[in-house]
C-alpha cells in the first residue's frame, strides 16, 4: 500500500534556496513509499544515513550550502569548484561514490541566447541538483517527482531521467518561437520587406547557432550516460536514456533545418534586392535610350550654320529649324517608347 506524506498547497510560492524530497521505502509484499518534503539539514543527514532516497534541489547556492553538501556527501574538490563556477561545458565525471553531470537549459533573451547550467550529483540513494533560479525546467521535474510516489521505487537514477527529460522538453518552446519569427520574416520578405529584414534574420540565425552549440555537447553527455553501467545497469534505464538521446537528436535536426530556412530567407532578401536593382538599371537604360536621338540631333545642330539655301532660294528661319528638330526628336522618342513596350522592356 502506498503512503504519501507530501505536504503543500496549490498556490505558487517562491522556490526556497534548499528544498528536498525524501522517500522512505518499506519492504513488504508491496513496497510502500512515504514521501516527505523540505526537511531540515539535520533531518536530511539522518535520512541519508538511513539510506532513504533523497532529491536535494539547491537554487543559487551560497558558500554555506556548497560547504554543507561537500561535508555531507564527501564531494571531490574539483566538483566543489565546478559547483561554484558557471559557463562550463556539459560534462559527465565518474567518481567512486557518485556521478557528476553538468547539463544546460537555454533561454532566448533580447540580445540572443543565454544558458543556465544545471549540476547534477547522482549517488546510490541521492540525487542533487545545483542550479540558478532561472533554470525553470527542474521545477517541472521536481513537482512531477513530488506528485508521483511510484517514481521513487525506480531509484535516484530515475530522478536524473526526469530532470533531463524536462530540460530537453524546454527546448521545444524555444524552437517554436524561433520558427514563428522566421515564418513572419519570410512573409515580410515575400511582401518586399527589403534590406530592413536582414538584421532580424541574422539575429535569429545567431540564436540558432548558439542553441546548436548548446545542444551538441549534451548529445555526447547522454551518450556517455547510456554507456555508464551504474546509470544504465538495467535495460529499462538504458531505454529511457536512449529515448532522451533520440529526442535530443531530433532537436538538433530541427535547429539545422531552421538554420537552412534562415539562410533561404537571407537569399530571398538578397535576390529581391538584386531584382530591384536590375529593374532600376533597366528603367534608367530605357530612359537614356529614349533621349539618345534627341541629344544626337540637337548636338548636330548646335553649331552655327547657314539657314538659307541660295540655289533653291528656300528660306529656312531659325523657328522652322527648331520646330523640325523638335518634331523629329519627339517622333524618335515616341517610336523608341513604342518599340520598348512592344518588346516588353518598358
């Protein structure tokens, strides 16, 4: 018979700096689970010594919380150094009593993409997450574990699976947001948005590059998790992490396809700009050709010459010559316009 000792309300409250879930499994015909929440540090130490299964979630830790974790769980100095530091690469480190995993959650901000580093410590009976307050994906996994006591029968490794699952799922809304932006930019480009769209498209493309750089190393981490005997000692656990690996591969493929779409939008903008420039040059060429015969005739008669032919005795006054030149120029111009229109050049 399953017992649930979780206390809490449905109202949202600020996440405490150090919160915990402690599951006590009692042997019998059916494993009963008693789940307690947010124990004091002394009670957590007692539960750890009694070999209860723990999930300790530490948000924006101070030196006090990190020193307490170091003392209770006998953490290696290199691990303690990583817990204090940010902007590392995703990693999987193996120690005799626990495994250290570092994973990243992405966030799209005004100036690009930022990453939230989540450090995980997995032992035989404990799972510890040390993270920043902005890494909200852990909240979903933590609440899911608090509401389903059956998960605790699967051990601390399943808590790692939950954390990774919610973290990977957090990438889908980001990609949907980027996809919507690209679709809008593509529509604007098709409507003749022009070079003003170049910078927004480059910004989206840079976001995709940052997401790609964030996801790629995590594939290797999950691949190593699949190969780690202590984490994938059963076929069920191995299948769970393999499923996560496949989902991360799909995310990686979506990022690549959206990068291609961003490149296509840039090519479309460049093609439209080239087309507009070609049309402008074409119009200017046609206009210059229309005025070319006028310029030629006027330049020929721009010099001084005799306006009266003595032999024929036909007077040609300056006004008549001007009218003839003007009329011939107009006829040539109209003829060229008609010719260009007939050929489809104008």
